[in-house]
C-alpha cells in the first residue's frame, strides 16, 4: 500500500521534488495527489480568453494568430510580440531577446501558454510565458511533454511561473504509475450506500480523465471525503461538549423571567418565542447548551438573550454577556437595564422585590469602580455581568456562572470563550452564541458545526425599511454633494445621521487595530489612495457641506469615558451627526438615526455594510443608506456594492457574499495561515453532500467517539483537517 505521507523523491526526480516543495509547498505523495486540476482543457476546444483576470497566473490553450519581431528603441535587442487567439478574443505574448521565438510560433500553431496576466497600454499580456506546442515540426515541440497529454482532456493545475501546469501533470502521472492501490479510509458500506468509487479510482479519474464523466465521478468521491472529514472532527467536538456536566437551570414559575415577559411593551415574534422555548429546554438539561442564534439586523436577539439570562438568574445562578468592544458592552448594559426596569434594580428604592442587578465590567474602569464590580460578581450580588475581554481575566471570579452569552461570535477565539466557560471547576456553563451576520446553512454546518443553530428570520413590528443607494463619485462627482444635502434634509426633519469611515486617520496612523474592518473586497491597496479617516473627514464636513450641524467623533482609540460621553450625547439628541469608524457596526441602537453615509464603502465586506446599514431605520421612520465609492461600474467591487443596494434580506446577502468571496477564506485556508486540506468542497455547490456527511459523521461518532474501529477515517481526519485547520474551526 502506498503511504501518502511518503516523500516525493522516490517517485519524481530531485529537481522536480525541489521545485514542487519550493513553489507550491508540496513535499509528500498525498499533497501532490490532492493538488487537483483547477479545470480541464479539451483538445480542439480553446480557452475562453474573456475570463482572464489581471494578476492571475493562467494556463491557456490557444492558437497563434500572428508573430512579429522588432528592435527596441529604449534599449538594445529585439522584442517579439505574438498574438494568440481563442473564441474571437486575443492575448499578446511578449518576449525580449528570445532568439528563434517567431520561427517556433508559426501562425496556426496550437499550444498551452502559461504565465502571469499583466497589462500594457490597456491590453492584457503574458510576458515570457512557459509554453508547450502541439503539432508542427518535431523540433518545435517537446515530444516527451506532449505525450503527457495523449488523452482528449488536458488537466490544468494551479501553477507558478517556474513550475507550469504540464510539469505538475508529469509528476502526478509518475506518482500514479508507480503507486500501489491505496487503502481506502472510507468503509465499503458507506461507499456502496452513496455509489462512490474507490479512492484509487477517484485519484486516477480526477487527474487522468478520458471523459467528463470520469472527473465528475471522481470529484464527487473526493468532495465526500473532505465533507466527511470536517463533519467527523466537528461531531467529535460536539459529542465531547455534550458529555460534560452543566448546571441545570429549569424554569421557575412566577420568577424574573415570567415577570419580564409580563412587562414587555411589545409582542414577541413567532421566531423569538420558538427559539426561546428551545433555549429553555436546553438550559434545563444537565449537559451544556451549545447554541448559535443568528438573526438579521434588528431581529430581536438581545431580548432572546435576556430571557435566557433571566432563566439562569431564576435558578440562582449568574449570566455573563461578552461583547467585542467597550462601546457595544456599554450599549448592551444600558439596553438590558432599560428593558428590565425595576426588575434590574435590586437594592434600590424602586427595585422590584425579586429584582436582580446588571453590572458592566470593562478594562477601562477606574480602580475603585473595578474593585466594587469584582466584589459584586464574586459575591453573587449581581445576576448579569456585561463586559469585554476583561471578563476573561483570571482575577474575575463568579459566584455561580450558569450561562455565557457571546455576542458577535466571529470576533472571539475559542480560548477566550472557553476561558469563561471553564471557571466553574467540574461544571461547564451553558453557551449561547449570537451573531447579527446571517450565515448560509452550509457555512453554519461546516464552520459552526459544533453548535446547534437557530435562526430569527422575522423582524419585530416597528422596524422601517432602509433604502440603499450607491454613490459612484468617480463617474458622478456631483452625487456626493447631493448625499450631504440628503443628510442635512434628515437633520432638518429632527433626525440624526452617521458618517462612517474605514480608518481613524489624523495622527493616529493606519486602520485601528481594535476595530474590525473586514478585508473582503479583494481589491489590492497598492495602487489606491489610503482609505479615508474619521479625523480627516470630520473637520472637512464641519467646515464644508455639514457646517452648522452638531458633529461628534467616535473611534476605538478614544478613552472609554470619552466614547461613552459621545454615545450618550448622540443617543439623547445633543449631536446631529456622528462621524465614526466601524465601532458602531453592531449593537448601537439610536431610533432617531435615519441616515448613514459610508465613505469608501468598497473597503468593507458585505456583512459589515449590512451591519452598518442596520444602525438606521430602527424607529418608526424609514432610513437611507448611501454607499460612497470610487469603484468603476462593471468591476467586481461595484457588483458587491450593487448587491447590498439590491436587497435588505441579510440571509440572501450572506449567500451572495459567499458567492462573491473565495470560499477558501470561509473554510479557513487563509485565516489559519496553513495550506488547507480542503481543496474541492464548495459550501454552495455541495450543500446536500455536507448535509449527508453531517448525518453519517454523527452516526459514526456516536458509536465510536475516538474512531478506534475506523482507523482509516481517523487518519483521513488528521490528514484533511490537520491541527491548524481544526484550531481554526474551533476559533471561528
């Protein structure tokens, strides 16, 4: 049996092994065989040159249309320009001082050409591409390399300038020719149940297909392996979490929770009631709840979380709410106190008889206030503790922690989350994770697979629609002045507005380290001006288009007291316009705010834009969101912004976001900093496969938690979901 962890050297030459390791990080048999073709070129069917992107390393199959050579004016020597064509589109190949290149590249010659797409005078080109020619005189072709493409389908691999696709194909063929039939890690009954080919057949089918059906069947099998490996890893984690003991918090009739429901000034949505019932059942159990509640902006997640925390307080225990920023923590503490009213003022003259207390604990509290807060927490005098990462510090001790609520889960690591959950010795507090960034179902199953998922899809009554418009200042500069006029109109009506910038600016320097500006635009910053900053835009507005209005500034580098003072001033209407960074992205609730202008909107991800848009229209008046950008029409960047403007449905936008982004980023290839074992799995295309794999994985793990009866599967999990990948999944 071939060992997939074996080094490449016995199978390929030393030079090839060195090149694969240096250029692609491929050092083992398994790594090479999992470097699957990105596509297939069919003999007689040339590449669609219209799909080339600037900066991409490509391998194209095309025909030579013309070839010419001339002396260069600026330096010695000649430059050859060869135009290749396919489907009516052309691409220029440029060669400097390449002797005999025009003679080799005769008109009509067909070949594979590989290189990095660059631009010269508005035209795309490949400079000194690697190439392999088909047909023509034998002296013009590398016969050995041409023989590698004897079939009708030519595998095209992700390659580099120094290691073209056909060199990789030759190495793969050598390994496949020399290796023994590999031991299949997936039990035969599972393969038979799904009608999947064996591993050896799948590897040959995807690398050396004779027809489309070969690689399609092979891909189906290899995708299954990746989906099953991920779901096995998550199922094992989910099972381990379920087996830990947790503090049971059954409902207490007539307690705080019932009193809170009775004083609510609004009716809960159907979704809030249903999710609340599920959480109540989870909290009553002796094993820890691990639940993710996702809901669109304004769907009422805070009320759901508060009802859960009151269930825990009724049971005589404490609840901790973890927020990613001090601004959001302070906002949550104020919101909880307002919602509770007398029920949250224990020990005060107007406090209800069974009231509890809400405590805010952040890193910027003064020494005296912090000491008192710590004493109140450890003594059990407060039932609900709201804070930032300060809650995680060792000096914070709880009397009896029963529930941890994590807001905006994606901003915390598993170590931070588990630092709170591990405080109670042998017992593990229940966990409720909330996110206002809707997640496509397959992402939830794959990235949050160790959590049970609930969704809030309805919006409470009273939420007004938000009209979103793209302001393309590059094409229509006058629109920016109209945007400021629109904002002034809202203020004139007695409303308030936000202006958001992607960085702090001024003397503070680059983007704020404590503020999450998602780099999802996929646009390089090298050729663009620096993003706009709050400290630069605010004075410009105060002296120009918004002169006379009351402006405030808010960003993550302000002292905590200053942040709180600014937010309070804006909340009570002492400020007309708040110029801020993404510190306002989540949780900030000012019903009187009806307009938001987002500068350099193309610098933000779709989810961030949707979150920012959710800061307006929270009262009874419709909101307006203006996305200011210099991105030209027809680009992928404008396509993203147009997608935000086209829908206010966060769930639909999340799916669109996934379509526009590289899925490898979602699956952790980028964030984990390691070469991911997930090469084929698509969260959109393979939704049913992921669903089926989750069911099979849970069935296997339930009967064999350590996979001792299935060593092949255990090895597959370790191979595909390596330590770094597993760490990423747990941190997500």
